[in-house]
């Protein structure tokens, strides 16, 4: 069976801060997480690895590609949402600096954006293009894509019928993995609700290889 594994990158020193297009590298804990990630992926036959071009994702993807002797391709479209001038700040710092904007962001979510950042609609449009590309590539051979929590959550909530809370739970851990079965990609494209996602998390049950 061909399929797609979406992988969240390892931890950085910007954990618990707004880290969208900021570009920290993996910290010591993040590098240690790679061994466990590779162990969980080892039963699968990954032929190609796609990755966000940000360092935390790229370093994670490089380890996966080396382990599987797979091709590695970087794609800027796999980046996290851009948080504009809130990049690198904690929520407490944001509330202190921009109290009105912070309240508006919470109240009007998802129809608001960080100042100078990417809107939820712009982000979802970018994710749609990328996941359509990845699912098409995954019909050729099994692939892994290293991205960010926000990216994977948009896929789960917009096209896989997963609630925001469940999407959060599935991706809250660094190095988390979500498997998508591409069996139905020809019958219903990503534009049609939950297509391509009928096999979400099959990988966790050992059915996707």
C-alpha cells in the first residue's frame, strides 16, 4: 500500500513560544528524540522524504532520509504559519505588548491574524496546495513529510473530519506521526472534504507500511 506519513519535527529552544517562520535548530532534547522517531518509523518502507525548509524540520528529515537511504526534497510550502511580529514571543509577552490585538486574535479566531503575519485563510490555502501535491506523490511510492504542528492540524481538521481538540492531541508531542492512506485519492480529491484521509492513523495500528 502506498501512503503518506506526516511527521512533526523535534523540539527546539523556542518551545512554548510563537515559532512560525523563525528558524531555530533542534536542541539537545530534539536531537535525542530522533532515535525514538526513527525506531517508530523503522517498520515502514519510505522511499522519499519531503520537508519544510526550516532547520528544525530539515534536521529531522535529514535523519529520516539517512536512515532509509531515501531522497530528500525541501519545500517552503510545508512551513508553519507565519506569526509576523509575534515570532519568538510567549503568549504572556504578546498580551503585554499588544493587548488589544491579542484579544482580537482570540475572539475572532480563525478570522484574525498576527500583525504582519499570515492569515488562517492564507495558511489553509498553502496547506491545501502542499497536501494535494504530497498525496499525489504518495500514490507513486510511500513517502514521509516533515512539517509542523500547525500544518498537520490544518490537514486533520479541514480534510479529515478531526476536531480541533483531537488534532491538537495527536500532534502535541514533538516527533508525532500521522498516517494518511491514499487508496481513495483518485475517487475524491483533497478539495472534497475528507478525501485521502480515510486511513488517518492507520500507521499507529501497524496497517500502513
